[in-house]
C-alpha cells in the first residue's frame, strides 16, 4: 500500500521555471535547527550514498551535519539505517541508470523495516521526468527533495517519521544562499568549501543550470570565516567549489571583488594548500591568473574544460568561445604561471560532429599539451536543447573516436608525469596502499598521484618525495628529508 502525499509539501520540479533567470537580488538566509527537531534522531542512524561531483560530496557533508545535529548517528550498514539518502547525479544517463537500480535494490530493506525512511535527493530529484517515474514506480521512496532545500531536511524527516506521509518538495527556481549550515566532513585534513552555487552558462548538453539554479556567490566574509575555522582545526588543504568558480563575485554588483581577489585573501588564512574547481574558459581573467602566480598556497594545477576543438561544435554546445580563443587563454595561463599542470574535459560524438570536427579536437589536444582529461561519449539529457538535436553518428564511430582521443590524452598524461622524474615534489599523504601498509600515496602540488614507501604516521602530513619512476597515471618515489 502506497503512502499518501503530503500536499502541503508537494512541489514537483518544472524545467521551464528552472531555466528562467531574473535580476532579482538573491536572498541570504541562515539555518537554525528548531527545538522541535533537536532530538528526533536520538538512538537512530542514517546513511548517505553520494554520486557525482565534488559539489554533491559537499552537499552530503551538509546533510550529515544536519542529521547529526538532530541526534542521528552514522549507520555501519544499510540494514542498520533508519534513514537512507540517495544524493544523486544527473550529468549523464549511465549515472541515472545506476540510481534506478539502487532504488530497486533498496526496496528489500523497506520491506524488512517499514519504518525505514528512504530519500531521493540531489540533481536527479530536480528533473521532472525523474519525479514522475519515482511517484509511479518507486513508491517505497518516502522523500524527494532537490538541491535548493537541503536545509529543510528536519521538516521532511519529521513529516515522514510521524505523519507517515510522502514528501515531494523540489524547488524550480533561481535559488538562495543558506549560511550557518552544519557539516560533518568526511576528511580529517582536506575540506570542500562552496564559494558559489548554480550556473548561468546553459551549455546545450548540460542539465546543471536547471538543477542547480542561478549563479550566486557567497559573501567573502562567510567564506573567509569558514576557511579560518578549518585552518584552526588543522586542515591542510581546501578546495573551493562552484559550477563556475571563475564567475565568482560577478553577480555581486556592489564591488569589483572577484575570484582573483578571493584567492589572494584565502592565501593568507593559514591553509597550506588551496585548490578550486570547476572553471569556464570564457570567465578566466588575468586577475585570476596573476593570483595563482603570486599566491604561494594556491596549487599550480588548473582544470579547464574545453569539450571540443571544433568551432562548429562549440557553437552548437553554446560554449561562448572558439578553439582559437581557448588556446589563447590557455597560453596566457601557462605564460603567467610557468610549469602549471592543466587538465580538461572533452565530449566526443556530440550531434553535428563529423570526422573533420573530431580531428580539430585531436589538433587542440596536441597544441594544448594537457596533462590529463576526462573524456566522454555524448549523453542526451532530457530537457536540454541537445536532447532534440539530430544525431546521425553511429555508436561504433563514437567509440572509435573516444579510443583515438584517449590515446592522445594518455600520451599527455605520460609527458606530464615524466617532467617530474628525478625531481623532489611535495606530497600531501592521503593514506596507505590497499595491498601494502608500507606504501603511502598522496598528491603533489601539481595534482600528480605519488606512491612511496613510508610509515603510516605520515598520513595527513606534507612530505618531500624524490620521483624515481614516472608512469602514465602515477609516480613512484622515495621520501627525502
């Protein structure tokens, strides 16, 4: 028997509303847990499954922080959990298909424990077709909420727990900024810090602007206060997050404080390593490049998605730059920050891409000399313009293009590794090898994975390692004083 829906909390997503952008001032609100919600989770447990990008990881840390403020504690396994949240990704079709399988699998836990609260959250929940499918087929799902209303989890849990009603509340709007959110950070010395939310780029293949809302920047005061606290707690590395960090501050008209200014301020807060993701090429300015050059704690690594080397395809993607302008910006970055490592994202098989277009992409990869790339075959996302584009390229041709692209990309990976051979690099040690407790691994300043022999007491420290072997995807070395 299916639960009835709480109509007071029934807001289904609407892609038409989600694509609208206005000049309205973004509201800033502060999270405060009410007295009524502070003990709901006593003697109960939760589990969060996280899929997708670093933004989702940060969101899951916030969800966990809220639940623990309510009295919940982490569950060891699914069969011991009182609340299970699926924090989902919608960037590609295979990511969604995996979630459908997981939701089906979790139905057995619901049968064994009718009081289990199962929630679907994240970017998938922001899609109209997803919510319709869940309501029709996955009636064991109790809560559906999106990316804009994580701070309302206490209300949703209360309704599902005590009223035994299904809650569907997904906002299709530009979004707001919620401060004072608690976090249960997954890592002891690396932290994610959101500096902005949303995206206004509307690339024709991407669902993110619809699921994450308008570009909206947190105040520098809130960001700095959060990072100061992390420094006081002993964190070694902070990654600044946004769908397009290069656009930070451009929505705040009151001053000219943008991403480059923020990097300089964060550089002075006592964090040894500062990273950031993700960037859009047309918003990368000289101020940001010079900040990376001048700030000794900002790491010499930059992920700069290009997606294609064909101007025809880039225009169809609505990327707002050309192959030539991308390479110009990239060259400026490399001239301003000598030795910086650059990686990228590339899509093959986009509608309208022919063999000549693909060869333009291979040419760009050669000229750009990337040190790595995430490569994908185009995946249609319902609700985006590209989902309606005519696609005449056979699937086998797309796979062959991906194979050829990866050959070129892997050559760049290897060149990027070889330039550190016989050099000493600084490695923030993440942990030990799964197969040998005496082998430690971590990342260099240039985001190279390094393995070396050492004592586990070094985990969480930054150590000097001399590179003795350079492989395509990792480096081997020896610890030196």
